């Protein structure tokens, strides 16, 4: 019959094993010894141990030798805190040739100090085009570690062809910085992303395509700023320039929204007119054909109504807004 001490030890080992899976360590040869909660991070002490295979050098039998000095391995966040694994790896010695080897694990590569889950997290954040310093801060690692991972990427671009319908735009990828993006309008496949949107950078990039490939582009879709039009005429001389519907609608949204704000300021802040415009301005900007049919309780009007009924009440309170709204909906309809 097993003693109580043996049963406790057995359950304790089982509990630690499940804890390794819980924090993302899938190697069953790793056992947790202790966990320390510091003010700034969590520190996990663990051991890597297993029965060794035959010696790779002489195929002799290996025996367990001792443990290596704990390796300091940065890991993923645990409970919102940066974590660190201090892993003691078992060393083995061949009985024939006396060669000493160290236990290996899929948690971390040989001769490396960065865990594989953390490497994967760095890759995910790089794909999302976050700044290197921000990634380093989020994962509690050095910017040089992130930069080394970035250098491992290989980018291959096909400069032999371009789509017939090309869409170009810009997006924010860092604070106060805009990047240039070009994509196939029909398939949504990204053609290129440039870190800046200067005409020199855009021209130098697309001149890497042959004139035949650039002449194949029939339509280029752009926003309403007009800043890309001169360079488009140079790069794609046979293409028609078309304004993007999204940007046209966005351009129409702004004056209607400003009108709502101006009308709202004419009323007292406690009035029903002011509160209805303040809380339901999004309904005014929404396409009337996409209004929900579901009823909701309006705290402003103190009754259960549909979005369409809510708009009717707003126009009864502010009749002047109805003219602008009808014109906006008319333009939206013809843009479809």
C-alpha cells in the first residue's frame, strides 16, 4: 500500500505537469520546480530531464551526468506579467568515448536563449507592422532581438506583371507616419507596401516593372486627395483614374457630421433636441437601407423604438436636418 507521502508526491507531479501545458510548455520532459512572483515579472524554475539515446559519435550507452547551470529563457506573458524560465538541462556522458552532451527540447533551439513561443509572437507582431521598439517593450526583450528576427524574413516580389485594376492608398503604421499600399482591386492581393508615400519612393519602386507590365494596368483607384494623380499618369499612361467609393462616402460624411454639430450647438445641452443629436448622430450618417429592424429602448425618448422611428423623431425636433439627410441618402443610393 502506498504511503500518504507517495500519493501526495504523485499528485504534486501531476499538477506540475498540467501547469506546464497551461502556460504553453508542451515538452513533457520539462518539470516545474518552483515559481516566483516578482513585482515586475514572473520567474519559473524548471528542469529538462529524460532517458538518453545512444551516443551519436560512437553509438555507446549514455548515462545521466549532472545538470547544466540554469539557462535564462524569456517566455510569453503569464497572467499579464512578463515571464522568464530558468531551465536546468540534464547533461549526459557516453560510457565509451566520454563525450558529454546536453539535453535538447522543442521549447528553445540549441545554442539559443529565446523560446520558440516567443519567436512566434515576434513574427506575428512583425506581420502586423508594429514598430520594433513597441514589440520589444510588449514582449520585454531587446530591440536587437526583434531586429535579428526581422532579418530572417525573405521578401520576394514579382516584377513581371501587374493587375488590370490597381488600388492604391495609405495607412497609418506608426505614430504620425503613413505608409503606401498598392493591391489588386479584384483579388485584394497586396502588390507592395512602402514605408513612406513620397513620389520618389513610389516612382522608383514601380519603375522596376517593365513598361509592358505598367501599360497593362487599365484602371487605378485612388482617394480624393489628388496627390497621387501626377505620378499615376507617369507610371501608368494607359490607365484611367477612378475615385474610390469609400473615400467619396467619407468625404460626404464629414459635412453632414459638421452640420449635425452646428445644429446641436443651437440648443441647450439639457434639451431633447441636443441630446437626440448627441446620442444618435451615427444613425443620421448610416445608409437608410442598412438600418436595423430590431427595436431598442431609447433612454433619450424613453420608449422602445426602431432606428427608423428614432430618425423620424429627430427630424420632427430638428426639421432643418431632414433636407441635408435626404440629399445625403440620395447621393449614397446613386453611388451603389
